[in-house]
C-alpha cells in the first residue's frame, strides 16, 4: 500500500493500487489533471451562495469596491485560477527540453507532490492579497486569449477522439459482424447531425427576432453553411483517397462542437432580447400556444433597464465545464502511435509510446512501497513543457467559463457581458472549422508530406 512518504517522491508510487498496470507517464498526467479539477471545485465553491459573506472578511479584499457582495465571487475565482495559471506556466518554463526521466528536472515533474501542493496553496492565498488596480482588467485580457487557445486545443482532442472512434469501429467491422457495427456507426453519426439540426432550429427560434439580432442570424447561418460544406468535403473521393481516416463521424462531431461554440457566443451578447436566459426559454416552451377566451392571458414580465443580478451558473457554464473535464481526462490518458494528441504534445518517440501500452505494473515485495514502472528512461512520452502550458491555458479557460466571460466596468461597479467576448468565441468556431478543413485538404495540397 502506498505510504505518506510518496507525497515527497515520484508519481511512480501514487495511485499504484488504483492503477496497477499504469505507467509513470500516465499516472503523472492524471495527478496534474486531478489538481486542476480540484482547483476548479474550489473556484466553484467561491461562487456558492453565502460565500460572499466569508470572502468579505479577507482583509482588504473589498476595499474601494462598490457592490462587493456581487463582485467578490468574481474576484475570488480570478485569484484561484491565477494561482493555478502561475503554477503551470512556471513549470512549463522549467520543463523545457526535458528529454527523458534521467534529467533531474523530470524527478521534479514526476514527484515532490507535497511541496507542489503547498506551493499552489501558497500562491492561492497570496493572490487574495493582490491589490485590485489593473490586476483584474489585465487578467481578463490574458484569460480571453488563453481561453481562445484552449478552445482550439479542445478541437484537436475532439478530432483525435473522433478518428480513434472511427478507426476502432471500422476495424471491428472488418473483423466480422460488419452490418451491426456499420449500423452503430451510422446511428451515432445521425444522432450528432440530428442534435446539430435541432440546435440550429432552436437558435433561430429563441436567439433571433424578425427585426433584430442581425449578428445572431449571421452567426447561425454562416456556421451552418460552413459545417455542411465541410461535411461534404470530408467524403469527396479525392479527400478519401489521400485521407482514408476522414468521414462523416468526425464531421458530425465537429458540427455539433461548432453549434456549441455558436450558442456559447450568443449567450454572451449584451442585448437581452437576443440572449434570453435558459429559464426564459423554458417558460416560452412550456407556455400554451392558445388561450381560451374566458382565461386571462399572462403577459411575460419584460426586464427593466438597469443592473441585473449576476448569474454565475447557467447552461453554458455547465456544458463548458463538462467539455473541459472530458478533454482534460482524455488528454491525460490518451496514448497511441498515430494520435494527433501526440503531435499536439510534441512527443518524440513512437516506440516509447507503444511501449506504454504493454507490460504490467511491478509488484513490490511485502512491506515495500509499490511503484508504477518508469517507462520514460529512454525518452519522454510527451512534452512536459507543452503539457504544463496546456494546463496553463486550461486554467484561464476555467476562469473565463466560471465567470461567464463577464468583464468589469472602469470603476468596478458592475459586471457585464460585452461584445469582445462574443467575437472571441465566434471567431474560435471559425478557426476550429478552418483547422478541421485543413486536416482534410492538407494531404492534397502537400502530397509529399506524411500526415498519418
């Protein structure tokens, strides 16, 4: 059984009972992912009802801030995420050019967990004493750029997942019972396209008006047409000839992800008429379409101009966090010789990656600490520096998601959703579509390069 001293040692002994067949590289990534998820839970707690009264007790945390009870949760999330971002960014710098576990820095990456957790807690506590000044405004700008980049990383992870899914089921089709697997593949593809179509219809119904919301009409129509075009391109004979891994399953997943990004962008529009709340949408759906003559009609209450109570938790935040958690866990456990994730994390040796999937965990002698085998003595399986940089971007993405991309005004009196957040999100959907389109046509444009 793992002992307390492991907290000061390597990941080779942590989680050894839970993951007996896992390698050192996988366990380390899972622990870092767990630390980020734990900080996300802490940030969520900062937004819980009643926490504002406790946070106001922090010396100087609410000095010179109007409506502190509304802003204090926002500021707390920024400081928790700032601590995680600083931690992972520093580690991304420290781990540059680590080639194998023989490098002394690799032991820092794979061990000394007690001291790393203590460092995170120290940075987090110290962040609450940072004077406001331009801190929040600067962090908002950095967070916007970082979240944009992490959205693109999520796309790469989703494309890799779709490719792996498609390859796995196609192989099973070739092994036998092809009709069953073909039907399953077709059903999943149809489901994703159906969900995307339903999303487009709901967008037009609730996020557009006949004489208003021109931007939303453009966002929905443009993204829908591009998704259709990309789906058609993915099954063209020329594309299939050079890129046999492409197919409608991948395109359907990208289409659904694009619809999510479109909805996320529209959910940040400042105009409430073009950005109804989820409760408002549900009430419209549940409302009767016809009212008897002897029944008095209930007129919906139109929100009056002025500051509105901030809503931290909504459907957009929940979906965004769900996608984040799935992508984070997938990037931590994914390992294959043809993975786009390997290229994303700048892996250097396919043979080492293949070795990661073989062998079993080493059993320690009675009374000894059980350790997970070190499979990186001949070469790391992923770029330590880029892995930490990805978690740095993920920290900023969490910060922006939990605060709904709200930005404070010049005097920090109110928090509002502004157009820059909308354009960042919608432009990320366009970049995602361009990146996916490039993965389809790149083998045709550059036939002499290997894109496998």
